[in-house]
């Protein structure tokens, strides 16, 4: 009896203690660093920071090495330069892309009809992240991606064809333009400083969306040369009507330059010095045309000059990427006026409007040189490189100068795959007999997504849909 009584008393005490402790810690089990609710403002900032990393981080370096603007000289970047690219190498990047795409879906849904400006920005950012993902991996999850919270039926998201993904990207951008065209009074809340790129300026977002439409139409140049050119020019005309007239409306990745907010190229070179250097071929190209941007693109080498590492070499006494693109607070171009002019030049050339092509080509070069150097291009350079006419303009001239102007931007890799300009020779000691044209199926997808390609894609020379 005594044992039963003692047990009963102990049970009451434990229950009392349990209730008391529950009251004592009530609310503290929720971490302030892991909020369960979010806002359009917070989501916009988070997505943009992720997008900055996606476009100016690992894959910007990858693209620069594949197109021989830069050379991988040490550690994993020597492996990448030698085309040793395996299924486990980019798992973190894959996950980060889909985290951003999921956040875009949440932002779009949360903004809804009451906040069309936030919704429009969300759709532009989703289009950008989705495009980068499919341009690297080809067919990828899209319509079922980022919906795991809706139930088990989405735990293994289906892979969509790249053709359908590009259609969905254009739909996203068209819907974004509709949202961004709504007047401010149609919004319950408006984007402001949380929009790191434009501080809520929907006119600049409208221009960006139209230039992106032109970019993605132009991407289909091998699939539909004439139609893609016509549609790209129409999108650029819409961008001009919205106010595209110069670099003041450029969409850039913004870096304050301190703490964890450093320019990606600068941060990489500080922490992983000598992993990546300027490439000999790219430096040689700029020297061959006396390009005034070279000392801005490249830092002094060990001897005080400017030099690049040869293809297949691991020399590290050559130049790093220079301060124009690798200073602590240097912005990284995402969608720019100069790119728009080069798209116009290429599309107009394909549409057989050679005069428009030449004018756009010349404007792009002169604008970019002034943007980089702070001064007008030398007269001799303009005469030699930026005075094309309908009789002298060629696709090779347009794409070669775009290759120079878009140094360190991922679009250079897409352009090379589409046009084979400039003509590049593969690394002679490469693990595969050619320059890689894609990434392999990631290890996590092979292991955990039943909808992933079976067998997984391991051939990094296999062309994606728009490159076929």
C-alpha cells in the first residue's frame, strides 16, 4: 500500500512538474533563426541573394573555364578544367537552385492578386533560376518541383522536357509583365529596399523581363533561326518602349563589400588564391585587338604584366581576374543593356537586317568600353572594331565581341554552345574528347528521385535540347 501511495504521489509530482516546465518554456521551443512564417519582402531579399550566388559564383567560374576565358590551375578547379566532372560535384548547387525556385513559388503564391508587383518580381526571378538550371542539366523537374509540402505525390517530381520548360519560362515572363504593369494602388504592399536590385522600381523590372524574353528566344537559334530572331527583336522593341536606353537600367548582382556581402569573384580569389587564373587564349585575343578593357579585366601577374595560363597547364604566376569584376563591392552583371544590344545585333543579322545588326554591334562595344574604362573607346579601336556596316558585319564579329564584353558571365557558355564562336580547341589532357556541354545527373537525384533519368546521364558531351 505504501508503495502504491508513493507511486501515486510521484506521478502527481511529475505531472505537476511537467505542466510547470511547459509553462516555463512556452514559446522558447521556437527558434527565432528558423521562422515558420515569412513575408514577400523577406522572400524577395533571400531569393535575390541566392540568385546572385547562382549567376556569379560556381557556375560563372565553370562557364569561364569551359569557354577558356579563365583557367583552372589548382584543386577541384584543375579537375573542372580537365573536364573531370562527376555526379557528386554539384549537388549543393542543384539543391540551392531548387531552394530558390521553391521560395519563388512561395513568393508568387503569397503575393497573389493583392501584390502584383511582388508577384511579378517573383516570376522574373523564378524564370532566371529555372533557366540557369535547365541550361546546365537539360530536362529537369519543373511543374512538380518545389511542391513537397503538398504531399507525397510530389516527393519524386517528374522531369519536364527542356522544350516545355522554355515555354513555361516565357509564360512566367509574360505574366510578370502583366503584374508589373499594374499601378501602385493595386498593391497592398510595395517592394522597396528589400529589392536589392532595383529598390522596387517596376519600370526597370519591366525592362529586365523583356530583355530576358529576348535572351531566351535567342537561345533557340539552332531550333528556330528565323522565328527566334523575330521574337527576340520584338521583345527588345518592348524593352526600348519601356525605357531601355543605356546601362542605367542594368540588372546587376549587388555586393555591399563587407562581411558576408563580398563580390563572389573577389571572395573566391581571397580565400582560394591561384585556383583560377586568366586564360592565355583570352588574354591573347584582347592583346591582338589592343582592347582597352584588358587591364581592367586582369590583375597584374607575378612579373607586373598581364598574362594567362595556357590550356592544360597549372601555372599560377599569371594574372587573376581584375578589380572591375573582382573588387569587394563590384557588381556582377545579370541582365544588361550591352547584352541586349548584342542580342539585337545577332537576331537582326539572322533576320537579314544587316544595317540594324551593325548599328547594334557598334553601340554595344562603345558603350561597354566606356562602362568598363570610364572613357570613350580610342578612335583607332572604334575604326578597327566598332565601325561595321551592313556590308561588313558578320556573325563571327558579333559573337566574338559579345564573348569579350560578357567576360565572366554564364551567357558566354550558352552562346558558345549555340554558335561555336569563338572556335575553341578542347583541353589536350581533358578526361573527355571535347569541351563539356552539360552537367551529369546529380548523385542525390539518382539515389532519391524515382523520376530521375534511368539510367542517369553521365555523358557530359551529350547536348541539351536547344543545343542539338
